[in-house]
C-alpha cells in the first residue's frame, strides 16, 4: 500500500514542472503534443500555481479516435483503453475507475471544461514540460491511458477504507471524508500503529464503528470516491493521526495531548 501511495505521488509529479509558469500562462501559452503544435487554440489560465486547460484539443491530439459526449451533466470520454468523466465543479476526474483529485474543482468557460494540466496528463498517460523561453507546454505521450482502478487499488483496502469513511464521516463534505481516510493511511505509515489498513481500522479502542458493526453498512458513492482519492495520495489532513468531534467529545484525549492540525466539517484533526 505504501508503494502505491508513492507511485501515485510520482505519477502526479510527471507534470509538476508546470506549476512555475503562472505568470506566463496569463500572457498566452502555446501547446505542442508529441512535438506538433496544436492547430487550434487551447483555452488556458493559471490560478494559485495550477494551470487549467481545455481538455479537448489535447485529448484528440493524443487519441485521434476518441469520442466525447455530454451526458448526465458531464463530459463522457471514450478512447482505446480509456473511459473518463469530467464534471464541471467536481473536485476529481474519473478515469478508468480511478479518481484523481482536483482541489479547486473542474471549471467551465464558454462551454469548455478546463482541468489542471498535470491531472489531465496523468489520466491520459502523458507528461508535460514547460518551456519558459517560448511560453510553450510540450506534452508527450509516455504510456497508454492510466492503469485501471481494478489493477491499481487493493480491493480489500478500498472496500474497508470506504466503509470506515462512510461510518465516521458519511455526512461530511468531500474534504472531511478525505481527511478521515488520511488519518487511517497516516497511521499505516507511522511506526506507532499497525502497518495495514485492516489492522489500523480494527485496532482495539480506536475506531468505534469497527466494534459496533457499522462497518457492515454499504458506503455511499462519495465515501468510495474519497477512499480512492486517499489511495491516490490526496491529502486534506496533513500528518493527522487522530480526529474527534469536539461537540460530542469535548476535552478529548487528542485535543489535550496532540498538536492541532485543522478543523474540517464536524471533525477536529490532531497529529
């Protein structure tokens, strides 16, 4: 599981060099795909170090036989080896059964969906390099589309993490659900706790749903999404190892003994 998390971070980093181009992006950026300049204009802009780009031209340059239709309030993309869903406002892209985090949400401008370039590259199996001398983003195919969720996620870890997230934070915003999952995975990575998802969740006197039978409940869709995002490396809780609801558990052990990290929704998180 640790190797998967590291792999996810490395994959996300394929296009991380784009973060430094914010000022240039605002002044106009050119794009090449596999060395060929894109013939049509590509809408792009930078915000808080993230470059957003209209996905269509890049998609079709990499996958000429791809199709994209609007259905169910989202763009539904298919190509050889790729199924991808892009919904304006959503904080993730779905690609081949995986969920890739977009903290700022997917954007919509003049009928076009804009997504972070690095996230689009991850889904499409490409890398991007920023050339500051020419204000150009050079995108190159490096593999086929993203590996499927069935291959990437450990099915048992995904199922159990989804159930724990649902039991502990099913009524919380997506960021709060991710944060609860982060606590579990942070414990897996910590020498202070067991080193598997199952052993962390079922460790005695830690997560009450594990002993109450609430983990038997089927998680809602967003709890499954949150678990996938956690396993991809998304993090909203930093290095937190504990969380409590300060309303129902005032003066908790964690609040008195551990460093405060953040409050997300109804939960306070501590390292």
